[in-house]
C-alpha cells in the first residue's frame, strides 16, 4: 500500500457504509419485503397447482432454478406434494403443516394461504369477503 493511499476501512465500517447507501435516505428505495421466496412460491402454487415452475419464477421475479430448489425444500419439509401427470407436475399443498419458526410454529400455513386467496377473490371480484366473519352470503 502506498503511503498516500487512505487507510482501508474495517469490515464493520464497510457494512455500515453499505447499509447507509441502501437506505431510502440515500436516494435508493428499500427493496425488502415481508414474505420470503419460499412463502411466495407456496402462495403461487396455491393459486395455480398446475403452474409450470417457469411461470412461478416469472410471477415472483426469481430464476426457475431458484424455484426448483425452493419446491424441493418445501417437498422435503412436507408442505408440497408433486404428482406427475403426463409431461407436467401437479402440486398439492399440505395446508395443515405448521410454520417452521418457533414463534409461528403453532399456526398452520393455511393461515397464510387463506390471506392471499381471499385477497385474490376480492381483487378479481369473484367473491366478497367480510373480515370479521368470513365470506358474505
């Protein structure tokens, strides 16, 4: 290192600098979301059990290879079952399987899926949902 070069920042300084440049106040909008890719794949399969993984990847905005890995994880954990029908896969969900994280472990994934399927009904106009007592007659 040349004597005129400024000292290199320590690793912790680099992390703090990266956080600062990623913040909204730095001019760049934040890109984090509440749902993981695993949750998004599960929701997409619930919406369309016969969807191709390529289509799931396109709707989420990740690679098909990433979706393949996620579906494999979900299958191994018992959340998703695959059945080969002709040249395509048909997926079914085990909605009674519980979340993995300890603070949500008492809840079935059905709770998450229901949130988004009810939202789909509302946005497509196929049904009306009352939040306090379920579907309207």
